[in-house]
């Protein structure tokens, strides 16, 4: 079982004085997944990632990477070479060029020529900075700097990538570029653990998610199962006519659990517990009743709504 997992932890705990930052975490991540780690500040996400990257010693517990025990001593240097770790505050050397910066890290990882130059070209193409290879890092935008940090993290071709808040502070275009690179790395066979506050990014990227709360891993499941279990189905409908005409139809429908008017529109968001076939039946009946619908589509609550709902459950 352990051999199939890219990451497996058993009873992983980290205590700082009296504060338990990570509490008895059993985490399992399958190879090839993009696993999103979410939770409020102080939940223990960064401490967990630092332990997985061998940058922090666990107080108790064990970590296995592809079935091999990870230790902070010098007993498994080969295993550490398989890891790529991008902290949330990693400094760049502003007075170096893009090429010299990456070349420096390639040499640290003992990449030999001609592979080293070949790898630099590959990585620069992936992060779309080939045209900036001779530019000083100080002249790059924030998004470019973040992509360069990612390039440094993957220069040695790790099989496991640990990214702590990599899209923090980036504008929407820079976040989109970063997402595209992550997708390409997953397609190349890499396993990626990524923590983020931007839940819409994780919803687009991740195959599975883990939710941390006060040091505990309170949820760890595939995104698909999380949606099936916790995401309510919703119908958004709009009409040319008076919305008041629609309400009696909804009120007496057994599968309608409530609705809200979408502010500034002639639309309703309806919580609906039925199947796709039930949605089709409702649409058919509204049209038969002569209601002039301009929009009717089924959707699901998003990851952010689920996360907030889970948070309220934990608090209550």
C-alpha cells in the first residue's frame, strides 16, 4: 500500500514549546496527483510542508516518500534530491541574470554538461522566460520572479513538488500563467502538493484536497468526492417577466430547498436536491406554464463555499 503513495505520513506531529502546530496527521497522496492543502492562517499548512521537505524535524511521527522513510540526517540524500520545495518567502538574488541564477542552482544540484545547459533551456521554455534569460532579476515583474522561483525548484527534475502559497500576491494573469505551468508539470508525471488561499485556483488545479484546522487534517479526499458529498446542486434561472410568478412554482416543488434573488438581476439561485433528470423536468414544467425564461442552468457550490461550510461545522 505504502509503495503506491507519493507521500505517506503516520502520526506526524510538530510541537513548538506548548503550541502543537501539526497534530497527529496521517496524510496519503497518490503518485501523479495535484493535492491542494487549504486552511486558515495558523492551521499548520506551512509547518506540515516544511516537514515533508525535510526542512523541519517532526516532534513525533514518520514520513515516507514513494515508500522510503524520509529522515533529516544524511542517510538518504538521494531521496531529498527527488524533492522540490518552494517556500512562500524564498528570496531571489536580484543582481544576477535569470540564466546565471538557474545555472547556479543547477551546479548546486551537480548537473553536468551537456545536460545542465539542456535543462536550463527546457525550464526557461516551460516558465516562458526564454526571452528574459539575460535580464537582471531585479527588472522582472512579480509574476516572472515567482515563475523563476518555480524554475529553480524543478531544475533538478524532482518527482515531488511542494509549493507553499505560490500564487500569493499575484495578479489574475500571473496566476493563470502559473496554473498552466503546474498543469504541464502534472502531465509530465510529477506529484504536486500546493497550499493556497486562492481556492478558485485550487479548484481548477487539484485532483484531491486536504483541509487543515488548528493542526489537524480534518478532511482529505478527492475533489470529486468532496463535491459529491458536500456541494449542493443549484439552479440559476432568469426570466423576462416578474420573478414573483416563478416563486409559487418553486415553493410547491418537493426538490426545491430554498432560493435567493441574485442582487441587481432578474435572476434566482435555487438550491435543488434532484438529479439532472429532475432539473430537466422542472425546466419543462416552467416552460409549459408559459414563464419566459432567458436562463436556466444547473451548477454546484464551489470549493470556497464548501470550505466555509466545513469551517462553520468545525466551529459549532
